[in-house]
C-alpha cells in the first residue's frame, strides 16, 4: 500500500452525510465513514489520528472486506447526536407552528378590517413629492364628506440585507462577530487548553513578535498564522493571539477566533453557546478541552471558536 499517498490524503471513505466525496479538512462530527453500516461519524480523536492522519490503512473498518458497524470506541457517542437531531427537529417544528400562526393572524385581521361598514373612505390620493430634499411627502387618504378630517399614513420601508457565507468544502451560516476586542483576565491568559491539540491565548505586549512566541511554545510562525482566523501583520498591542503548543502540523486544524462570554450569557450551557456562535457543540467542547456534560462557561471566559480556513 502506498503510505505516501495516505499521508497526503484523507481516507477515501470519509465524507459528508449527503456527499461522500467531500469531507471537512479537520476533525468534525460532520465527517462520516461511508464504509460502515450504518453510516456513522468517527470519534474526533480517531479522525485526527487515522482518518485524516494518513493511517486509514490500519483502520479495522477500512481493512474489513465487508461492511461493519463502527466499533464503539471509535465513533461519536450516539446519545449526543440523537439529542442534537431531536433538538433540531423540535426547533423546526416550533418555527413552522409560529409561521402558521402568524399567517392565520394576518388573514384574520385582513378579513375583519375589510368588512363592509367599517370605513367610508371612497377616494385615495397621493401628494406629489416635494423638490425640497429635507421634506418627505406621505400618501394621504381623503374621506367623504369633504369636511371630515384627512387621515395621513406614513409608510416605512425596511431593507433586508444578506451576507454570503464562507465556503470551505461545505457552506457555513455567516456569524456576527463581537465588535469589541475581548479583554480576558490574567488567570485565563497563557493557560494551556484543549484535548489532543493544545493551545494558549496570549495578549500581545509591546516588544513581542511571533518569532518569540514560536520559540517559547515549540511551534512555528506559520502554524500561529494558520490557527488565527483573520490575524493581520503586524500584530497590534493588546490583540489576543492563539498559539499552538508543541506542534507545527496545522493542516488538519481550523482557524480560531477568541470569544469572551458576556454577562447576559451567564449560566448558558455549552450547547447554548454553540448555537449562539453557530458552531457544532462537539467541536466547541473538543477544542476548548471540555469533557464533562455539566461544563458551563463563566462570564468573562475566553472561548476558542473554530472557523474554516481559506483553501490555499
């Protein structure tokens, strides 16, 4: 078997649930093993070491000539995924119910206000637009008889804007990033976090540069730039930088933004924070080193939020 080919490419059986030929370039629950029966998502640690780590030739499912279920120790826990699917279906059902109620309310109100005898207006006239830039004319409704007061209605136009999500082997929903720079506390900075991959969050001070960070944490400048989503050079003082600890291989990793938990998010669970930040809760747990279902971010905590890196 060509080991060099394995090293440069992910497992050919790894793909998205609805697209077997495409997969995430980093460990994610969106990746599925299409050799297993049923098709399931391998554990993130197994993806990093085997599926994406060039060792899929040693995988028992890959070596088995017949389809087999993923062994329990190398698959994402089914209970977590089932809870996530149930929650998504419940949200869709509630959304559909709200839409139906809003439409019914609109139809009912239209029928009530359109009933005979409710109004006596027989003529609608629109005043011409004024040539003065500072004045805006509004449509007017004239009632009968002429001595009745004139009813004036002002229409407000609402402009809907949309953004195109970044594409990185799959389409992500655009996320509103915080406008202020996270501050963090001394107890949260320069502390090693993560699971299989370790990171620290460091606030830049005067006189420092990326070469110093690379030497101190046994990594490289290229790795630091790769794991920081949208980091600009030169790096400004007081900017928070994500630094890999003890490794330089960043190909399988996403980029990260640092998010500070706000006071109004006090008591939010990891799943609620993941929904607000538009990331998968398992990815948020994995890269922040949370292992307990009871973990809850505290106000002021700095979170590593994975974002897709642009294709090189």
